[in-house]
């Protein structure tokens, strides 16, 4: 298991959380290790454009693309999820994402920002990521930006994407299961037992 080190994200907390969930973890930017690992975690905190710049500096977009082309699992977390979309708009400035999914990440329309704290989500009944978790389970969010719509009908590996929603002022995408590419807007590594359960669910799908 590799956590991609591209200069953004709570690398050590993500490392500890994935280790607690039962995986052997390496934090590295080495392309060979990232390509060959059973699973790749792409964390991210801060600005969309800064995360993309860091990702490009280690050819992370190519690593993600090659893994997905081979059906190899990738898990994006927080801004590591946002950069999977086509573009992000912050403070009126637009930055290109990896383009794995169509759509734009932009500012939530809510009375209080950032959206910081515990919130419930609405997961599909057949979700593997949220399997075994009650509908009132809460996860920890810290963000002001999100994908507020989902535009992809037919997903990777010919599977229908499973989209989980949450609400803060308005609905936004809280998680996606799309073939080998899964992602969460919230932080599993900060979500206590619920986050640990979710990470075990993901690890359980790895070859």
C-alpha cells in the first residue's frame, strides 16, 4: 500500500489510519512503488491549484492514469478527491484537474464556511465503501469547496458509478465509487471508528 507523497496532505495521519486498518504502508513519491502497490492513496489539503502543482511535480497524474488503465485501485481523500475532476475554481481563478471525472469543484453556497465538523452522508444501498455502517454515521469534513453535481453516467470498468451525497447549505458529492477509483470529500483518517471501518472496507476490495 502506498500513500502518494506529493507535498500535500496529512501524510502521517493517513499513514497511521491505513496501518490501523490492517495494511502495510509506504509513504513515497517513487513512481515504480506507486504503480506496483496493491492500492494507492492520494491525500490532499489546502488549495486545489497548489495540490495540482504538487501532483504534477511528481507526475502523479500519470501514475493515477496508468493505475486506472490497468484497473488498479486508487483512493482520493479531500482535495485528493477534488483534483480528480476536470477543474477547480477558487477565488475566481480556474485550475485544471486530472480530468478523471467531468465537472467543476467550486465554493459551496452556505452561511458558514468552511464546512468543518461531523456530518452524515447519503450513500447508495449497494455501496461497498459504506457497507456495514448505519445511515446516521457521521464523518469529519474540513472544506469550503466541493463538486456540487455529478456528470458521469457510465463509469470506469463499465460499472455505474456509486455517488454518495452530503449537505452543508446545499448538496455536494461526499464520496464516489467508480470502478477502481474511489474517493471521499471527508477525512476517513480523522473520522474515528467510522473512518477505520470505511478504510477496512476499501482495503478488503484490493487484489
